[in-house]
């Protein structure tokens, strides 16, 4: 009985190819997750801004961030500084995440997941724990 010994070079190449394919697939998955998280961050930021516009008459009572309260106090009837500040902050966050993702994917994914979870917490707070649900019920 003779044992068949496969070509070691062929196994090595196939193993290396599978390893490279696995790394490529992981990077593609990271890109998809990164883009999904960025879209979610932007969407929740847009919802937050929409709520500011919708409840602009009572935003001074609803807002709890001291920096935002300062921006509102500078221009209490138009809120353009406040909204511009929100959009500028959102833009800085997304640009920072993209820069991190370009150079340090693993760090970027950790930071992106953290920001995404914070935004989900913000959305949950806005719709569950804040006064906004009570305002919606009073208006409806």
C-alpha cells in the first residue's frame, strides 16, 4: 500500500490564498459595518436636528447640553447658530471617523461602534425618557 503525499507547495499556496481571501472578506465586512454605522450616526443626528426645528418654541426648556444652551441663548428665536453647531459637530465626527478608518481600521471600528451606541442611546433618550413623548401626546 502506497501513501499518496500531496504536493506541499500546492497546499501552501491554497492555504495562503484562503488566508488572503479571509482577510479580504473581513476588510469588506468592516467597510460595510463602518458605512452602516456612519449612516446611522448621520440619520440620528438628522432626527435630532429635526426635533430641534419641530419643537423650537420649547427647545430652551428641553435642551440639556450646556454648550447647546449657550448657542441657543445667543440667538434664541432663529436657532441658526445652534443648528449650524450641531451640523458642524456631526461633520467633524464623521470626518474624524473616516480619517481613522483610512489609517487605523481596528481603532476606527472601536470608536465608530462607541459613537453609534451613544447615538442609539441619544435616540432612545429622546423618544423614551425626555419630555418629547409627552409633548407629542399633548399635540396629538
